């Protein structure tokens, strides 16, 4: 049985180049419903839940 009540594609992953390290990208997850970032692949978010530059660019 399939679950049809879940909203498809509610989140979008956006790659944003780091301002500090050339060639390094932040993978920011954006909630399409609110337009705000909800997480990031960087150490600032994963280790301390602190919004990084990439997340602030999209909106926190």
C-alpha cells in the first residue's frame, strides 16, 4: 500500500560555493513551503546547529 498523503518534493538541495575555501560547496536543504533553509552539510551546522553563510544566503 502506497502513502499518497505525503507532499512530494517538499525540500530542495542547493549547492553554494564556500566563501572561504575555493572548490568546496555547502549542500543547503531548503524547505520549498517556507522558502527557508533547514540544514546544511557543513561542520557549522552538523556539529553545532549554527547557520552558515550558505544558509543565511537562502534564509534562515
